[in-house]
């Protein structure tokens, strides 16, 4: 298929919980190809189906050489140990804010043949798994920010060149230290 355009903050699909995938056919194969092609772009560590305008429970990831996807993902385990770090989102381009996440995460789901899949990760991978699953639950990382930080973030969102544009164009990913990754 192809790299799909990213949906930006303000689109209702981003704040709507997704439907589970119940049919595993050529449409599912096409969605997986689109997710993998889209997440393969520079600066993309993960992309949820909602971010390409699809209200189904699926995401692709590309973190530190690990590339894959999960259909119908659910967080199965989060460590009590947490990590602090800046997080960004392809749907909120160019803005990065400190976001607390679990240091280790496990996501379970299925592949395109409906066979069970488990993805485990620490650090950036754990952050990605949590971030993408949040998208599928209709939540953006901005919703997890501390109150004052969220208020400042929303002010920056409203002032962004991409916010509520009729014909959004995907901006160039910001240059950030590799430790921040390129979460979607």
C-alpha cells in the first residue's frame, strides 16, 4: 500500500475509542501494510490506526530496530517502576512534553491471521506501547500531562501552524536527541 497522511489534533477520530478488528481478510492485510509503511518514515516510532483516520484497534511500531504491529492490543502488564521523559506525537507535531510512563510494558493482541501476539518492551519501547494503546482508547499523551503543563501545551497547540488547517501538510519532524524517539 503506501505511507498514509497523519491526522492532526482536533480530528474527532483521535478522541474516539476504536472498534476491535473482527474480520481478518484482505482489508486487514491492507491496514497492516499501511501502518508499517507509515511507521517506516523518519521520526516515526509508532502509529495508531486512528492517526491515519481508521477507527480500528491496531498500531504499528518501529523502535530501535524492532518493527511490527499489533491488532486488538491491550496493555497486559505495566511495571511499578516509572520513567520520566519528553514525549511527542505525530498528531501533535513539533511539540514535546514531559510525560510519565511505566518503565516496562507488555501488550497482547493478535496478528493478521488472528494468532496471539505479545510485545514486551522497556524504556522507549514501553513508552511507545503505552502511547499507541492510549491512541486506540481515544486518549492523547496531552491528556496525561500535569495540569499546568497541559494548559501550556494546549496554548501551543492553538498557536501551531498546523492546528485546524483545511489542508494539513505533515511538518518536518523536529530534530531532537535520539533518546526522545519519535512517538506517534
